[in-house]
């Protein structure tokens, strides 16, 4: 290992000067420096090891950016600032993916050569960008939260006040920017050496990165057992929906009658089987009823089926009034009643029965938490009055009606 690289390894240590005072953000920033140091160490070992470590950095970036954006939203940061931050995050992901394409060079004899200089340059760039981003952008998050919470400013006022006082860290920003420009200059000179016949290798690498991005996105938004959306996605969706004050929406809450007895008698593996059959039945019904496509991420879906935890499920229905929501709930309820789940030995595990509560945004219930609470109240009223029914403000504990839509 040469002295220059050894020095970079020694310097890859987190400085408390970079903490912005928000542990939720700072803790993930510190992980970056550990990953950067790990990548530096692996550079001279092998391309396979370095590539693996580099992908770990990308993966952590994706998770961190998503968490940071969600944190800002939860803290009431001005939406314009969050959008600006999202653009910065997106551009940086694209930039490092472009950097990754330069690690391997294939010559005319199809010999693959690992470009160590590019590898070092890429980690240098990520490290310097991280410092610049923390000091130049992420520190502004803490400033705005302080102004909102301590000074009782509105999100927009905090944003404007922060912008007016951004000259305090000019010296460290200039130093960091100069380092970034130098790194980019080295990178650009090296790019001229890349040969055209590397395209096949780069395409494969890009596809792998896209798969990782897609997998990570799906994992963060979906329930591992059933494959449907999770509570986190439901809350983010409802947060977005509620921004439109004129948008009507409905929520159907589910509870599987008798589910606890399945777990108590046959164990959690049997319970998981019931939950899968239940969720598949509801998903199939929604598809056949044209409430959503087979792609759960499709933006024109009219229904979003989510698992909140255990045997608690909900369907979020944008642009759906209480009457249409009730009609859908009754159809789903009838489909659930046709379920019978067996053990491998043919013993009945669960006979499909479910209590449902339906609620819609109204003058009395304007927030999504109010709507969720109302749907749950009708669900519990059903549970306490015989179970296996649909309840709502329109039809107190209405017996589930309608037949399942046939494929």
C-alpha cells in the first residue's frame, strides 16, 4: 500500500466538527466515514472486494437520503427546501453511478484491467462531497428546526431566515469546493483514457445498481411477509394525500376474526400462512374490481392495500367517497368469507371471517389520523357486536353483502 493511500485511510476518521446536532442524521453520517475507510482499505486488495464495498456505500446513500427526506418532512421543514434537497440527492446518486463505470477497462484483447486510480478518485470524491453536503446543506436542516421550534417561525420564515445567514461557513465551503474541483479535474482527464469496448461491462454494472435501488425501494415500502405495502408507506401516502384539502378519500380497516386462536393453537408459521392467503385474496379482489393494477407501485392505482402489523390491515382509497368505499368493503368481505385455510394434514386452520370498519374524510374528521381512528372505532364496534361484518357511519354494523367479483 503506497503512502498516499495509507494517509487517506488514516484521515478517514469522523470529526465531531461535522455533527449538525441532529442525532437521527448525524448517526447515519458517521457510518459513511466507516464505509469510506473500508473502501480505501480494499482498493489494493481486489476489484471484487472494492466493488462490493463501493456498492455498500451506494446502498447506505439510498437509505440515508430516504430517511433524511422523511425526517425533514416529519419535522415540518419547508417543502421547497425538501424538494431542493431531493434534487441534490438524486444528482449525486447519478454522479457516483457514473463514477462506478470507470473502475474497469477492457482492452482490444478483451483483457479486463482494474483501474485503481479511478477507484481512489471515486472514494475521494464521495468523501469530499459528504463534507461539503453536511456543512453546506445538512447543517441548514438543524438551523431551520431550531427556528421553527425555538423561535416559533413558520416553515417558510425559517427557510428564508436560514438563507439570509448562510455566509458563516464560507471559508470551509471554499476549501471543500476547491478539493471537489481538483478531484473532478483528475477524473475528467482519466475519462479520456476509457475505451469504447467497455460498454458491455458498464451496462451489466448499471443494471445491477438499478436492481439494488429498486429492491431497496420495495423493501422499505412493503411488508416482508405478505408483499403488500407496510405502515410506513401508508403514513407517507396519507401525508401526501392530506396536502390536498379538497381531496376526498376513504379508509377500510380490517381485523381477522379468530386469528389469535390460530397462533395460539398452531403457532406463528400457521398464522403466517393465514395472513398470506388473506392478503392474496384481498389483492386479487382489488385487481379484478379494477381498483389497482398488478404492479403495486403503479401511480394510477385507486386502492393501496397495507399491513399495519399483526392481523391489522387497511386499504387507502384516494378519490373515493363513503358509498363507494362501503360497496368495495362489502365485496371484499364476501370474498374473505369464501376463504378456508388448511394445514398440510387437511385440518382447517382458519375459516375466513373478518371485521371491517369504513370511514371517509368529512367535516368532522379532516385529518388522516381522524379518519383512521373513525374506521377503527367502527371496526371495534363490529368486533364487540358479533364480528364478521362491515361497519361505518352510514350503516352501523352492516352485514357484509355482495358476491366476490368473478375472474
